[in-house]
C-alpha cells in the first residue's frame, strides 16, 4: 500500500539490517536482479556500478539501498539480547564465528511502514540466500539464518513476520507474574506493547505476538478499553497507558492479563486532575 501523501521533507527513518557472515563474500547483483529486481524495482543499469567488496548504492523502489561490508567481527557481544533470544541458545558462540558483517539500509519512503519493511525483508532474504550468513540483526531482534528463512516463508501464507521485527522482552516479578515489553513497534509508527501477566510465559508471549501482528497488519485501530481476541478464552482488555519504562516515556498498549498487578505505571497530570486510569 503506497503512501501518496508522504511529504519529502518528512522522509521516514532508514530501515536497517546487519548480516553476520562466516567469511567475506560478494553479492551477485545480476542474480539479485533476476530474482528480486522486479519486486524491489531495482534499476538494473545503476546496479552494474556496484563492484565486489565495495559499498552498495542501489536505486530501488523510488529510493536508494545503501550498504557496507566490514571485514571484521561485530563490536557487540550481545549480552542483553542473548537474555531474550531463547530460540538461539548458542547465539554468542555462533556470532563470534563471524569474520565479516554486512549492513544494508533503505527508507523505502514512498511506501507505508509495513510495506517498506516487507520490501527490506525481500532484500535481506535474497542476501541470506546468496551469502554465508550466520544470523541477521534487525533492530533489536537477532535471528539465526535458518529461523529467518522459516519466518520469511510464513509471509507467503499471509502472516506478518512479527518475530523478525519486534523483540519481546520479559522478566519475572517476585509474585511470579511475567512482565513483558516490546521493542520495535515504534519503527512502524505504532505504540509499543506492555503487560504484566499471571499466565505462563509461553501463553503470554503468544498473546503479545498475536496482538502485535494484528496491530502491524491493521494499524492503530485498537482503541483504549477495547477487548480483543478470537475466542472467549483469549478475550483481553487493551488500555492506552503511559509506559513503565523511562526510556520509552510515551503511551503504550497495555494488555490486562492479571488481577494482581505489581508494576506501578507513571501517572501524568491529566490522570491526577481527572482521575483517569486509562490515558496518562
């Protein structure tokens, strides 16, 4: 879905991904154009100017894909991300094998943010197919290449690859509740998601992922106080509240998943004046 009202002066932020390579390897631009050139509207004439090992400057989709390969290990040990990347237990050991990393960026500014991310996803999937990729870092999400491919395949069934774009952070409260927060929804111009849940972690995680996927696909259509869910067992109330994270300092979607909350969410001036518990 194109955003024809996009003001050039308000060009959206770049969408970026970093690919961790086992060894330095070059992109086959001719193969890329054959496979995804039409879908990404790549200019085949300008593509010929990209030389092996050099920087990427590739007109595509009314914008420019830019990239750079650095033949050195990535300067981050990913201690924080490893805590939440349960699907990749050997993350730090595997990424440490990387001898090179490739960074690719594009704003895809003529598209909606969801369509822009889908275009960048097609680009990165092509690079994963061509190069000896160990894993992909997209925003705050780090995935092994095998998981990346599997998640990408779900898009052909109409699914939103939420797990490739949005990190779900979690911690356990003293009373056993699970505290959840997301990182990545803001890249789509949407509110992040938070909840404190008395449900099991896997159940809570699944509800957050399903809700996040719905919002990414539908936009900011969930109003404060609405109840969401496909079945009676899944019906949950959604509130718009101020985030409990000081670094977010903005409204978030809060899923009401416990009758025994322990987190004290910040209260703003309007809630103090008017007694509102929903919009802070």
